């Protein structure tokens, strides 16, 4: 049976993506058809499982290697959010994600442009396989799988549209995104497949989500990475926000909230389960497993937790890029300093004032963040910064003390892809764009769940785009601190047409890369890898990114 499934996986993969030069055809002598394979017991379910089985845990880009940034969907959270203001990469040697932070080697001839193409179009192909097998009117045995495939295809195309389009959909429906490849796309069409406009790709996204909503009605899932109808509502809320359909965005964000609970302070800042374990606020997420290659190989260092979790025992483990190799990711100092001490989210990041203390006092002060302040202090001394201020302790090692002693336990974490908190903020933003007073009321209600002393109108940094106004800047600030590290930062910079400010008095960004740009940087419009444009003659490209030359003049807040 396994051999049959493998044969059909190849046979059903008649979509040949020029991107990545993926060449697949029917095996010699094979007479199995897609319909025959779909009829084999359990085979359809395996096609469905293939959609989510490689989201994390596998070495997809280079299966024979153990590259430290080849760990699936969450690796793109780090890649893309490093391009803006909020994540600080402190090390320029063996940093792995430095190209995105420094804006270097991001043109179409570099491998860095291949990653999104290989991962996302591979995932899209898995969705297309299921949609093709399910047919236009899936029967009861296939309808849930078809709904899952429709949901994820919409999810993947929405990510690509945001990162490749030069303007958000609500500002320019004609801006080019990426080529659309669906289940009916032929080999001939792949060679003449222009980039879809924003309007075209969001029409496809909404079509897929409408079908997913119908197919998943009444479905009860058993894990956080399989979508149900609430996830469809959430993704529709995102889509309509990007399209500028404020009423639909508000309505779907409200629908998506049902059955979920906003995280309280204990859940958000918990030293054992903080952002490593799904809870009642997580709508969608991915989970690493103990037998994943990302965990078992390369000492577990090719994984999300290796980069984002700071607490690993240097005596019993000594692994992890964040915890042990001097490569933690810091929060931007200005963003940190705009968070009041009455806001519990500030406790996810180490206070910069501790850097003014001597070693003993610093270690004692770090006890407010961890049972192992000495580890944090020692780890920070291994960074180029040699500072603890701004260290990220939002994402905790899994498994309690056992996980902190053993990375093969500690790195087996879950990572959120969608939380109900986002739905509250989408509802507030969309409502405010329709009637600002309504939006302010909703925003204030949410903000007070994080800071009982919250006062509207105190977080108004415009990052050069003063046209957005106080309300949108307040919503954006909430999103920046609420979802720090969760893959929304650069997408929001593009959506709201903000600039970048890294150079200011007291900045903790790396010297020579303290860029200030008074518009949305062109480098946030990803390049399409050259192998696509070589074989797809109708595919245009974005300009190759050019980084500023050295530090910008200090910005005065």
C-alpha cells in the first residue's frame, strides 16, 4: 500500500513548478490513475495529512542537510519580521537569518529567494492534490479533507500575496503578487503564468474560504494545526482587512471569537507553558514532535525553539542558538520602552536597566524573569552585545525543568499561527475605520485586558506615515507588542505603509544596520527566484533590494 501511495503522489503531481525546478512525471510503466489511488483504502487521508505534516519538523529545503533555518513555517516568521523594526539580530557571524536583517543577498539569483518558493508552492501543491482528488462536489468521505485543503491554500496564497505585492490590496488591486497555480493549471500554462494581481489572488482566496466554510461546517477537530470553521472565519477576517472591506472584516472577526478566551497574565507570561503550549486563545498553530528530524538531528538546533527559547541548561545541554551560541533575538529598545510597566506583556522581555548593574545584582534581578538568571546572564555574555536588556522570554522552553535540562524535550514546542487576540484587534480596527468612536471603545476594552491603566492616545508613533492617524497607530502598536515574534510585524508595516526606524538615541540595533527609511522599504517586496522567471516567461519580478549605506542619522522621537 505504501508503494502505491508513493506512486500516486508522483503521478498526481503533474503540476510541474518552474520554481525550484521541480520535475515530476508518471513513473515508467505505471498504470495507476489518480482516481485509482484515491480509491485505495486510507490513501486520501494520507494526501490530506501531507498538507500539514511538513509545516514543521522536517528538512524541506535541503533534506540531506541540517541547515539551522530549515524548520518550516515558523522560520518565515523570523525571516520576514527581521526585515523591519521590532526584531533585533545581535550576531552577524553564523546568524543564519542575517540576510533578512541586514538586507543582503535577497535578489533573485540567491538561494534566499528560493526558500519561500520551495516551501510555499510545495505546500500549495499538497493542497491542489487533495482538491483535485476530492472533485468539485466532494462526497462525505472527502469533504473535510477538501475543506482543510481549501483553507490552507488560501492561507499560503495570502502569505505570498502580502510578501510579494508592492502595495496592499486595499490600496492597489492591480499590484502584482505571485503566479496562481491551482488544481486545474496545466503544464503548458505554467510556462505562461503571469503574476496574479491583488484583486485576482484575493478572489481566489475568498472562493477557497467560502468552500472551506461550507465543507468544514460542524466539523470538530482534535488538534490545533487542523483548521475548523472558526479558523476559516479568522482567515476571512484577515483577508477582508487586507482587501479594505471593513464591515466583512469586523463581522468575521467577531464570528471567529466564539469559543475562545483571551490569554490572561498567567497564561501569557507563564514560565513553563508561555507560548509553547496551545491554550484557549490559540485558534491555529503548529506542533513539533519528539521524533521530528528538526529535533532529532543537529542537536535539535535546527528548530524554532533553538532560536526563540532562552532557557537551556549550559551544563547538561549547552545547545540552542538563542540559549547557548550567542544568537538570541532581542526586542527593539524603543518598542520596549513604549510599553508601560503596568502592561504585563513587558514582562516577556528583560529590562534594559539591568545592564547598568554589576553581575551579582544583574543575576538577582533576572530572577524576576526566570529561575535561572545565571544562565541568562552567562548566555548574554556570549553575544556580540554582551547585554541582557531586551532578551526575549516570551517563548518558553517546553517540559518544565526536564525540558530546560534536555533540549530534546525542551525544543518540542508548539507555535501559534492565529490567536483570538488578533480577532479582537481586527474587529477594533475595522470598526474604527467605519466609525472611529466604535473602534476606540473596542480597542480600549482589549487593551485593558493587558494593562488596567491603559490610556488611549499614548502610543502614536507614526513611523513616517502620519496619514494613518492616532487610532490606526494605536491599533498597530497593540499588534506589535501583542504578536511580537509571531510573524505579523513586517506584514503590518506593508499593510499600513509604515517606514522603518532603527537609528535613534539608545538604539540596540546593530551598528551599520541602523536603517531609517521614510517609506515602506522596497526590500520588503520579496524577489521571485530566477528559476521561476527563466521558465515562466510571463512572470515579472520585483527590483533587487538595495540596503542603505551604513547607519542613518538619529531619529528624534
